[in-house]
C-alpha cells in the first residue's frame, strides 16, 4: 500500500511533469527526429535511476518536485544529471531556435 502510494506520488509530482516539460520543449525546439528520439530515450532510461534516487533521498525528491513544478529546475537537467551520456542531445535541443 505504501509502495503504491509512493509510486503514485513520484509519477504525479515528478515523472509526469518532467515528461510533459520535455515533450513541450521538444515540440517547440524544432529539433531533428533523431535528436527528439535521443532525448525521449534518455528520459525513459533515466526513470529507474530517478526512482532509486527518490526512494533514497527525500530531500532531493522534494526539492526536485518543487523546482520542476515552479520552473526553477529544468527537467532536462534532472535527466542529464542521472545520465551524463544524455548531455549532448539535451544541449542540441537547447541550441535549437524556437519554432
């Protein structure tokens, strides 16, 4: 029961907002299909590490949720922090002019 509630909290307040902001960023960036697929793959691959981190560090979880929700934390930075190999496609998205 607690596990289910914890997963619901993470999905509702961390993963769904991160995914929504990444999708919005990708839609407005005008990036190539290849870059979009790389960034989407990164966010999917980062999920298990983010779940693990959220379960181990409640302060990180709270500050990340608040930061993403308030717009002070870029969700792309959350993903890149967990998967350094994703920094290149994320930076490519940032360099794209808005569509």
